[in-house]
C-alpha cells in the first residue's frame, strides 16, 4: 500500500491548453530539473525563455494574492524572484509562465551558500506589512493539506509513524492553523528552489505556496532539505544552531509541519529507507 501519488507535470497538454485559451504558442524546450511535481522550460514566440508550471484544483483568484502577488512584492525591493509572464485559468487549474532566471538549481550547500540563503530568508521579514490581502499559510497539523501533508499514510504505515502523526495532531491543537505575521513565507524554501551561478545565489523559484506567516518557517524547510549527500557537515551544523535558537512557538509547529509533509510524501512516493530517514529527523525535535 503506497497511497495516492501526486502526478508530475505533463507539459504538452498544458501548453496546448494555453494556446487554445490565449493564442500563445509556447515551445517546450524540456523538463525543468529537480522537484517532485515538476516544471517545464518553454520559449515564447519572440524568443523569451520561461518556466511553465501547472496548479490543478485552484482558481486564478485564489493564487492572485499568493503565488502571483508575493514574488512581485519582493521583486520591487530588488529580491531575485522571477517575474510572472503569464497566468491563465484553464479548466480546473491555473497555468503560469515565469521568467527563467540565470543560474541552475543548487545541488550542494556549503557554508558560503547557506549564508546567502539565510540573508535572502531574512529579507522575507516584514515584507507583507501593508498587504493584508495576502493570506496566511495553513499548517495542516490536524487536517489534510491539498495533496500533501496527508495524515492517513502515517497512520497505516507503521506504529512509529502513527505515533508521530498523533504527536503532530496534538501540537496542532496547541497552535492556530494559520499563524499571524507580516512576513513572507515561501513555503518550499529548500536548496533546489535556489538558483546559483559562480558561487552566488541568483534566484529563488517555485512560489506556488507563498503566503503570510513567520519567515523563520522557511529556515526549518531549508533544514529539512539538507542531507549528508547534498550539503557539508559544517553547513548543516550552522543551520542546526540557527534553528535551535528559534522560539518554541515558531520551531515546534514548523517542525511538526515539515515532519508531516516529508514523512507523508516519502511514504507515498519513495522507498521505506527514505521514510525512516524522515522519521529519524522528525524525532530529533519532536
């Protein structure tokens, strides 16, 4: 039993639907690297290059104040977020094309890159002051998220995973599902959503889950992405020191959210050994 899997992007029918809806003929150049749901590199008729993504089950109105507004607000401050070139409602979802920023997805994090990532995350603080229209991000600690953060898989996978799920649900009863705050939360601030060129971070991509909250949530997400095969021990130790200094009311629900997210996803998409890794990591701070 593996549970429902999330399908990867099939770019061709999405590009065809964009053409039928808008008249724009996007040339698909190939799949974007990394990620579990996927994106595709595309080229506009005038030669511009972009990144095509697809969000099923949402409306353009629902993403307007999150995935569209948040990177635009940060870009206005000089932050390296991509510009949205196209966003269109297609059937039961939204297709988006964003500019293709320079650089490639980070595959290995050392302390120099980590320091740059921490500096970028720091720019999220207070960035939504004066923008109450941006919604707060839910934590899903007591109820399932939309295709991720599912509680059921932990319950049937193993007694150990079921105990973790009960702990997460109990934490969810202690904190509001949507935290207050004027900070940007990227929502998926892991190393493969950071672009780098020549040792310098050049962009932050994949803002589909962006919203309001406490920007330090993104530091916990970043920590969950760092493993021995993609980062130096010094980088992980430095980030551990930062995370362990977070206030309990920030760290505990954020760690519970990421524990649920990663354990659930691994149960449904990866091997049992991967599940054990995430359970081990979850238990270090829960």
